[in-house]
C-alpha cells in the first residue's frame, strides 16, 4: 500500500469533532437569534451581543469561588496549551489557506482566522492578484473593513510591496466605492492609519523585495498616489456625513413631486437624517394615511439589487435597492405610484416623495418631419393641463439618417392643490400627483404622455483598426474569399411559424435612444411605432421592444439593435414550420388548452348537478309537472 493511501484516522476524528462543534455552534447561535427577535431588542448592537454571548452559561449557587468546575462557564476559553500534534495540524491548516471562491474565503476567514496576525499572514499568502480574482464581483459586506484593519495593525516595512498589491487589487473589485462608504468609523481610521504607515516607511531596502526591483515603479510615488486616493475617498465620506449635518429635516413633513414613465428606473435620495441614525428604512403608501404600508428595507439599509436581475412585471418588493441611503426602483409600473417615506425602523419619517408613474399605453406620437405639432394646452376654468418635455435623446443611428425623440409627461397648474406637496413651479404638479383633488384629476385623465420624434444625422466615431490576430487572419484569408464576420455579437433564435415574438435590446431603457434594423432595412418609428397603424404585425413599442405578431417566413433575417447611436447586438431569426413538437406543460398553448378543457368539464358538471337538484326539488314539493305521455283507457 502506498504511503498516500494510508487513512489518517486521527485527522478524520478531529475533522468529525470540528464538524460537530460547528453544527452545535450554528444551532446555538440560531436559537439566540430567534430569542433576540422574540425579545424585540432595541438595536442591532444588542442583537449582535446576544448572538456573540450565546455560548455563555449562567452561574448557579453551587458554583463557588475556588471550587471545582467540571463544566466551564465560558466554553471558548483555552483550558491548556494544545498538544504538539494539534499545533502542527493548526499550522498546517493555516498554511493551506487557499480558497478558490469568495464564499470559501469568507467561510475560512470567519471559522479559522480569528486573530490579527493570522489574518495578516493569510492575506500576504494569497497576494493581491489572487484576492482580485476572488473578489472580482464584490467584497462581502464588512469584509473590506476587517482586511484593512488587519493590514493596518500588522504591516511591516518588508511587506510594503505586497500590501500595496493587495490594496491595488481590492480597489479594482466591484462596488468598491460602495463598500468603502459602508465602513464604520473605526475601520476608516484604521484605513487612514495604514496609509500613514505606508507613507512613513518610505522606500524599502534593496535587500528586501522592494519596488526598486519593479520596472517603472517607485514605492514613494505609488504610496503618495494611494494616499491621495484614500484621502479623497475618506473626504467624500466625511463630506457625505457633513451634508446630513448641514441639511436639517423639515419640522413638518412635506412631499416632493416627481413623475416618470412606465418601465423607467428612478432614484429617491434621503437628503436629511439625524446624526445618530446609521441606517434608513424606506416606506411606501398608496395614499396618505393608508393602513397598508410596505417596508422597503432589510432593516440594515443596505439592500442591493442589480437592474439586470429585475424581470418585467415583478413585484416592487423585488425591484428596489438601497444605496447610500437612497432608494432605487427598477422598471417602475403605474401601480408603484404613491408616497415614499425615508425614516427609521421605529416609524420616524425624515423626508417624503410623491411619485407619479404615468402609463405609456395611450402615449401620443408626434412626428416633426410630417408637420405635426404637440398637443395644445387644455383649460378647464382655473385648471390648465399641459405637457412638459424632457431633453432630446442622442441620434439613435450613426452614419445614416436616424431619429431622436423626447418624452413629454402630463402636468397641470391649479390654485386648488394641496399645500402639503412641494411643487416644481408655483401651483404646478404632475397629473397623477396626490396633491391634485379627485375632481381635478378626472378632468386631466384624458391628457396622455407624448412622444416627439424628428430626424437626425450623426457621424460615426472612428475606431482603431485591430492588429495582431486579426492582421494574421486578414493575411491568411487573402488566398481565397474572406469569410463573413459579424461586427457585433449575434444571437440565434428559432421561432415557430404563426407564433408571436418580442425582442429586447440588451441594456436599453425607455429613456435611451434605441433603433432596429432588419438586414439592410431601417425600421423607422415613423412607420413602425406602435399605434401608427392599427393592423401592424411588426412594430416597436414605447419601451423600445420589437414585436413580431404571427411570425411568417419572410420575417427570417438578422435584426440589429442600436443603442445611443451605436450598433451593439444582432438577433438572427429563423422560422420553422409548426410540424410536430413535444408537448410540455411549460408551453402556454398547452396550458391554455388544458384550462379550456377543465372549464368545459366544470360547466358540464354544474349543469348536470343543477338539473338533478331541480328535479329533486320538484318531486319533494309535488309541483313538478308530469311530462310523460298518458295512456288512454279503452271504453267498455
């Protein structure tokens, strides 16, 4: 038997014991969390203290001073020096700290690395490039501050270059600015102390692994740059705190009016809050004083959601995000209109917004090239209803004739508005604002949002000619005909004949300038915008999506998508005959057919039962006529 095949039962036993201890710790802390929730603790610090002290056991009367304690009061205290084998295994475990994912790093960081020197050595062992790969997307909440504290407390002159490499890799991770802004005051002080130590150390000796060995680099220059960068970031955070200190919250809660179009994403900042409040909670009400209130937070004020993860038609509770005390709502819908409050978990409000999401269903399109003009203002006594337009979008195409447009939302002016709502102009709010009385809102309900479209021409930006591999490819392809290469990424899709299809432009929003082409045919909005012709089978909606109803064979081809004047993607559409295809319950047609069959059976069953119930009632109450034919008796 080989030496590597020998089973180390002692290591297996210790691994099993460690797993049992970890499982017991998980159950103990989970019970402490539930107990803290039931007790309704006042702050997160109390909640954290209960969880951290879950291993402590209460003292009893038999526990006397100086007596024997078979069961320790604090099971986490060391009862003696570990054996030589345990020391070797622990050192081996620390030496083998090589996580492959950010989740493994976070788990081992919390489970095995408890002291500052251990964490410092682990960071040096991994190095900056490895940390950059592990945390390419994001550094876990609270982890960045712990890393900086470990580096600040144990940095050595010989490790200057390694520490700078770690800092450079951490600064390149995703959401670094956000994680930096969420650090505590103590962690920020440690960060400043770290840069001060690096600056004081100066250039390392040539014997060590200094920057003098790196071509084109100098430790003093790098340290100064990093120090300036860290000071600017720290200044930005302090400036953010000073904004809250300078901006007093209103004594009487007012509502700022804001209007948006369907499927747009918007941000609501919280410009004021008390200094002692570390996290805000956002609330939503459909109407002022409504008994139904939605809480838009995780009670830490740090809900993170990416716009790409939000699906069309999803509930608002999964379409919001909180960043730096501001509320972000993605793909807003008309039902999201209402009042948004910035406050605390206790229900104290600091600031409020009156948000109006106007539907794009009845949007009126106006084409300037055809001599059309926007809708005129409407007057109903002292009420004036008009359209306020946004800025023109960039040209949606380059190098050829394109289009640009501006979105117009419905606003009204009246002296009868509620004084509790702040207006953009005197007595001017959006048509769906809660400041508008019900009778005035009914008069303005027929004034829909507008879309103003005009032609434009914009030159394309010159791009650098690709060299290297593409140059070799061009040289090789000179022998024969050069193969076709797409200029943008092409996605292939097959659609069954007669079925509908909706194509979305990647990363596009309703306020973006988006255009569609089919092969070499330009699909202009003057001809293909939704509502231009009631019998259109191919059209572009107001959310910049391309619709194809009842797909035909002539719809085959490549559909190109333009965004902000640049062609970014293509969709190669293939149309197949219906033929025979496997039936699946995920198919909407199969579900519709099954639903119709079930409804039919239910109707037949109801009719059958109703007929029999009527007959039973007739026979019970003796008033049911007898429709059976009577036989005449023969006369004698």
